C-alpha cells in the first residue's frame, strides 16, 4: 500500500490502541476502503477499519477504545476514521444485516463528546454497510493484526452485497447536489459491479464510467475524479448531475430487477 506517512502512522496507532485496550479478546484488525484499494487521498478519504473480537466487549473497554479512536480521529486528515467493532460470530457465517458491537465515524464525534455514556449504551446494533465492507476486505483488504482474512470472514452472498451498495446510492436523486463527488463515483462503481461483477474503488468506478457511459456524462465524471484526486477548484453542473443520477439509478434498477 503506497500511503502517506501520516496515514501509516495513524493506521499503526489505531492497531496499537485496539491491541492495548481489547487485549486477549481481540482477534484481528482489518483495513478496507480507499487505503486498502490504492486510492487513498488524505484530503478527501477516510481510514476504514473493522475490528474483530471473540466476545462482546465491556462498557469500560468501549469507553477506553472510543477515547483512543476519537483522539486519533482528531489527528486524521480528510474525513477521519470510520470503524466498527464486531464479534467473530458476526463474520462467519455471514448474516445480513450484520451485527456490530461499536461504531464510530466523524459524524458521531459530537454525540460522543456530548454524552459518552449514552453513546456507549446505544451505539450497537446491525448495519447493512458491513456486507460491502466485508466484501472489500475479502477481495482487497489488509490484515493489520491477527487472523488471516480468509479464516475470519465468510463469503458475502451477492444479493446481500448488492443490497448494501444499493442502499448507499438509492437516494442519489435527492442527495447528489450536496454530495456530488461521492455519489457520482459511487453510482459508477455500483453499476459497474452489476454489469461485470468486479468490486471497484471510487477512482476505478470513475475510470470505468468514462469508458462505458454516454459522453454526455463524461464532464461530470471527470470533475468528480479531479475532486477525488485532490483538485480544489472543481465545479459541477448540478443539472447534469441530476440527469446523471436519474440515468444511473434507472440502469442500476433494471439490472437489479433482472437479478432478482
């Protein structure tokens, strides 16, 4: 993985915190997302982790680990850290949506700062996104500590993976104007998967779109790729973005209907 020094330092720090706080219950720490797929950009990406434990963690461990994660997140550029703690039994056999013991992303930082006890008590449940995360880990992830990926994560049924990635883009008509780069590239990688079964990164999805989609949409995809690459002066044609979202959702839904 060709990662900047700051990302490597934070990945090492996260792994060390998991080992220190979770101790003997820790089974493994796994990296997924852009940092594992060779397209991490510190300006716009996050660092994505799955932590696997043998058994449910105590509230004291939750609090100590969250304190460490929040401190690391404050040092992380871009979108920060996103992580989930899951038990071994939630990895194999796979059940959708998968259960998690603890979750954090920067959007939850204010809640934890305001009322950590409430956060610790409530931040557990099931998450449809884990189907996509496990699929990426199995295909392109990295084991940072512990059991090998193939020994830990069962295959995710294709229908569950498709359900997970569809859930991420199904609101694109309403959301693309406010999150143009992310949804432009994610719609492309969802459609590309349904067409050829290849799990792609956002950057790879954008490249696929330029070789596959009508030329009308190329300026939007090129702008999104430029933004994803770190360009700061990117502007979007939002009328084009809405037309693109409508087109892509129609194509995706048609392929989902075929596979149903």
